[in-house]
C-alpha cells in the first residue's frame, strides 16, 4: 500500500504538475516567456476617427462594383449562364411543341368527353348561356372560390406594405393633397361624360355574365377603372364622400362571405346528393342560371373595390 | 384569318423584345400596354371573348395604371422632385 | 356518406371563411379566432384520421353536383388526414411560441392582417393536402406563395422587404414553370383531375406516343416545385427569408410552407404519373443528385454562418436535401423515409427557431453567435429546448432525427446502385450537422460572467416555456414511438395511388 | 424535331415569349423591368393554354339560338383556366409593385444588387 507522502514532496511529483496543468490553474507560460509590462491603453479621438475613415474606405472599395473583380466576374458568369439556360429552355420547349398534337384540329386528347359534356349539357345543368361562365361558377367552382381569395390575399399584403399609420398618413396626405384636385377642365369635362358610361357598361357586363361574354372579373375591372378615372378627375375629397376604408372593408366582407356561403351550400348539397333548392330559371332570361348571377355580382363588387383600393393605396397609402 | 394571327404574334414578339431593350422606364410601360392590347385582340381571334374583355380591362387598364402610379411614386418621371425622407436605420 | 366525410371540406372552408371574417373583427378578436380555427381544424383532422384508420380506404368528396372528370373533388386518405393534423399542431405551437415577439416587432395596426394571412396560409395548406385536381392545386399554390410573402415582410424592416422580393421572384419563376408543365399535361391527357390523368398517362406510356412532351412536362413540374421548396441549386432566397422574419413566421415558413409544395410533388409522383412510370424516367436520378449536393453544401454554408437564425435556415436547406434524396431512391422505403423526415424536420425546425429567439432575447437581442455565450444559463428552458433540437438534428437516439436517419439508411441499403453514395453522404452530412449544431450548444452552455442581460425564468414567460416543452415532448414522442407513425405512413402511401 | 411545329405556330410563339419573359425576370437589374418580364411570362403561358382550346372553324362557347351540339363550339375549359390566371397575374403584379415602392422609399434605388450591397455595408 502506498504510504501517505507529505504535501511538499507530493508537489514535486510529475503527476501533481500534470494534473495542475490539466486543470489550468497554473499557466505554463507565466514567468518563462519574456514579456515587457503592458501599457495602459488611452484611446485618442483622432486615431479612432482615422480608423473609422479607413474602415469606410475599405468597405467602399470592397463593395464598389466597378473595382471589385470578384463581383464583376460573378455578373459576367451570371449573365452568361442565364442566357445559355434560356436558349436551352427555348430549344427544349420548341422541340416539345413540335411533338404536341396539331392545334386547331379536332382529333386531339383535349377534345374528349369532358369538353363535350360541358357544351352539350352545360345549358340545361347550369342554366348559363355562356358555357365558360357556367363552367367557372358551377362545374369547377372551387377554383374560382380560391381565385377570389387570391385577390383578397393580395389586397391584405398591399395593405400591410403601403398603409401608413396615423402619424405618417397626415404627412403623406399633405404631399398628395397639394396636387389635387388639379381642376384641369378637360379631364373633369371628359370624366363627367365618361365615368357614368363606364360604370353602366361595367354593370352591364356583370349582369350579363351568364348570357354573354364577360362576368364578375371583367365587369369589376371595368367599374374599378371607372372609379379610378373619377378619382383622378375629382380628387380624393369627392371620392371619400362615398368610398372610405369602412365601405371597402364591409363590401369586401359581405360579397366574399356571400360567395363562400353560397358555394359551400352547393358543395355540401352536391357531395351528399341532396337536392339543392336553387331554381335554374329559363335560359336566356336575366334571372336564370341559379346562383351564377348573384355570384357574378359578388365577384364584380370584390374586384371593383380591390382595384380601387390598390390605386388608392399606391397613390396615398390609405383611403 | 391565320395571316392576321401571324401578324399579331409578330407584333407580340417585337413588343416583348423592345421592352427588354428599352432604356426609359416610361417607354417600357407604354410598350407593355400595347403588348396587352395586342394580346386581347389575339384572344378575339382565338374565339374566346371572355378573355378579351378581361385582358383589355385588366391588362391594359389596371396593370398599366398601377405601373404609372409606381413610377410617379418612384419619381422616375422627370419633373417630380424626389423628396428625401430618411427612414430610421434598421438593425 | 358518413358525416365525418364532410370534415376535409369543412376544414378548408372554415379556414378560408375565417380569413374573411377576421378582416372586419378588432385586433384582439382576430387572435382568438385564429387560435380557435387552428384548434377546430386540428380536432376535425384527428377525428377524420381515426375514422379513416378504422375504415381503411380513402373516400372521394365531390365539390359540387357533378362527378369526377367534370366537377372538382377532394380526396382524403390516412396520409392526408395525418398530415393535416400534424400541420395544425405545428402551426398552433409556432403561433403560440412567437406571439410575444409579434408585439415587439410588428406595428399594432397590422396584427389583424397578420392573423388573416395565417388563416389563409392554413387554408391553402389544407387544400394542397386534400385536393385531387391539378389546377385547384395551382390556384392554392398561388395563395400559399402570396401569404408566405406577406408573412416574410410583416416586420417592415428593410432587410425583410428585400428578402420578400427575392422570395417572390424565385417563387413566381417556380409557379410559371409549374403552370407550363401543367398546360402540356392537360394537352396530352385532356383531363385536369389527377386520377384521370394517371389513366391517360398509363395509356400514353403503353402506346408509346407523345413520349417527349410527357417527360418534359413532368420535368417542368418537378423543377417548378423544386424551386419553390428551395432545393439546393435554387435555395438563394431561403436564408434571408427565414433569417430576418418574425419568429412565428420563420417557424411556419420553414416547417409548413416548403412542405406543402413537397407534398404536392408526392401527389404528382403517385397520383398524376404513377410511381413505377416516374421511376423509369431519369428524373429521380436528377432529384437524387440534387438532394445529395444539397445535404453537403447546405451544411457547409451553415458552418460559415455567424448569425444563429441564418445558420438554422441553411440547415433546413440541408434537410430538404435529405427529403429529395429519399425521393431519388425510387423505392417505397425511400418515400416512407422522406415522408417521416417531413414530419420530423417540421417538428425540429420550428422548435429550433422558437428556442433561438429565447436565447437572443436574453443576450441583448443580438443574434451573433459570439454574443450568445452563456445564454442557456440566463434562460434555462430555451437552452434545454435548443439542445434537444440540435440533438434531434444531429440524429442522437431518443429524438426523431435519429429515426429518420435510420429509415434513410435502411432504404438506402435496399437500392443497390445508390447505396454507397447515399450512405457516404448521409455520414458526411451528419458530421457537418454535428459540427455547427454542437458548436452552438457548447457556446450557449459555456458560462460567461460579465453579461448584464436579464435572466428569464419560467414565471416570466409561461406560455412561451410551455410551447417549448410541448415541442420537445412532440419530438421525443416522434423519436420514441415512431413505429405506429411509420406504419400509418406506409398504409397511407399504399392507399395513396 | 416533331411533325407539327409549323402547325402549332401559336404555341411556338408563346414558348418564345415565355423565354423572353423568363430572361427578363432573371437578367434585368431594374425591378420594374423584372415585373414587366414576369407579366410577359404569364401572358405567354395563358396564350399557350388558350391555343390548346382553339378548334378551327368553330364559334365561341356561347350557346346561340339553342344549338348545343359539341361540333359548333370550341373547348371551353382553357378559357375558364386563363380567366382565373389573369386575375392571379394582376394580384401578383400589384404585390410586386408595392414591394418596389417600399424598397425605393427605403434604399432610393431600383437595382437589387445595389440594395444587397447597401445591406451588406449596413450589416456591420
């Protein structure tokens, strides 16, 4: 058995020195390496300033596109590979198109029983004379439901980006209000005649969505364009009388929720084979084709308000 | 009918190429407006009037108006003085 | 038609409709509505999952009065219901975990807009999971892209807007290519519904006509979805988008949004083209090679990063490389490993993002790794959660990362051509993962005295700590009792076609 | 090269337009030009899709005085899809333009590379 050794003798053994070094309590360099005493650091202002200037100069040199070789090389490389990739894509697409069935001919896979049924039974099943409107709002209504929500999402993101909160709004409003209304007589005269015609034409397109070409989207866009023309001619004060953020919010809410509820009713009744009580009406009459007319009106309102909201957001960051 | 379509498609390609090489932003947007007008004419030749109305109202109308408002906001059009407004530095 | 069969339709419509309702409600109410909708959709998906496990075969739900090729339809199976349930759990925990930071970083008036976007994102994810129609999938991919872009830029700081622009440009390129591939597929088959397309594609492959356009259309769709889910060569937008956005949107983006596109790719492989036809095309080798390169280069650039959240973002580039390696193997086991990795990566990545924000809060808000030393002592729960997340990422047993690495290696062994490459790269990428994750764990656990930052205990942030605990528990459950989950995935994939 | 490249001249033009838009989106440094390139790319895809539905010698799919036989009208599905697509392009363009405005007010430039160099400088 190893007898206990006195502390002083143990300190000289190799094991003690090794474990002391391992635990880091004794710094092996202390005293061995010749070190002159450290000077106390006094930061003089102009040296710091000089460092700062040099630092910025280096930064500008590094990030200066003209002199930075690596950035220039990267740009050339990027342009070259992009052009080659796009030429390759053109060649690939042209080769695929050459193998596709000839367009405009009759015997092609696309003209199968799906298209035939839309045309033959479209009138009696959806009641819409315009088969495309019938297909969008009745056969494949789920796409168009998603579609109006794409527009709604885009409005939300534009609201997030461009809507100024209270403080900035007054300052921005001042800058935009200074220019209006420019009261140039030509625009106002033209607008007084043109805006009513545009809005009536837009309403006509929406109401006849299921009878002739057009429908919710195009009618709404036409009405939106008319509102934008009115805003440009007569300035924000006039339009804010009837179109503020509250009207926008509630119009969008009512039409989108009507759209959602009407479509979920028809999906639910369809999926569970229940008879839906919506009448098809006589084809050709305005009040025909079941839900398509009210849906067109709802989509038209949403699109018109959205387009006016985009313009007002871009112009003034608010309503 | 196909001759007319070929002319329209030629116009489309000319507009698309000239947009990418035009220096002035305003010209680019005017050429883009003509591009979408030619496109809505092409829809009519392809027997789909729904698309023609929508493309005309939305492509030439709304998109171009939004482009012009953006240019005005970005002071790219001469004569509108750029107001220097410094936002606080972010982290 | 059992009443439970309406649940997929109810969950999609509920989240869409709640997005519309929140636009008129005051800010406080929108937060409550958002939480309730996520819980309701989660409960419905759980009941649907139990019902489907009991019946054992998927069902078709007509969206409208007309049968398949004419009207639209939803199809719900075990895999879809399981994914919907898992997405709801992750989304609820991410929203709860990041809620306290939302008040700090986002302007008060834009909170309700943020919750509307989260609702719409949930509805687009559910629609991507359930839909059986290609063009509906494209429309909801667009909703997904725009609301994800809104989630990135909610913080209104110069960096997030530049990240949002880069994200939008790359995503729009991706959806342009996806739509182009879709149009060619429509021209060849005349159908838009996935099951009908598969029959026509099988017919086309049998007769051997239109071979070139078929392969090009599949390739375009795959490239479009790879760009959108940030596979290796197209991942340049990912670190900025995830690194600088608010916490809950970073967690949701990294775990849910890119997974929605990958799930659509699985649908295209199984239901639009057919698993064996897809294997004969050489596309899976391209996916395999891109996956391997993603695993290595993603981890390499994560090692050089000194911002903790950009490092985690680069590690998700590597993990997406894992998933595409699983697709590239071309066997059923490879697909099961990829789907399990989707679940384990979603759970681990959002845990890491939310734990990282806890660490940066206590180290003076700076995200530099050098300032994080000793952060785990100041906020104990965030340190433990970050360590658990790193262990799962590295693949230490008891955590879900280990199970997915195990499944990948089991799948790799059965593929004789690709076994060597995938096992070697699996090893290399695990080592690279260990380097940058363990470096961070060691750094947050080295004691540092002089920092004057506050210590955050359990009482200061109850909700946040409970969320961290739930995430760690979820991770451990996935790691320990993974066999039922794997069986469920196999059963789901079997009935998926 | 397949047999009917000349027969499909419409699709060939739309493929060329798609690649011009694709190049603009990748190569242009100015953000506004990128957005115009994006719009050109989307319109090209919709032209490609609408060419699919066109059948020579048939009328637009609006039932005229009761004739509902399939030989009289063109295929309605592509025009329905393109109608949805046009609205998607409008909403995406509005979003990208508002992003451009916010970037300009913050960095006073439209060039993405300049913005990222300013970001790198600020990032110190």
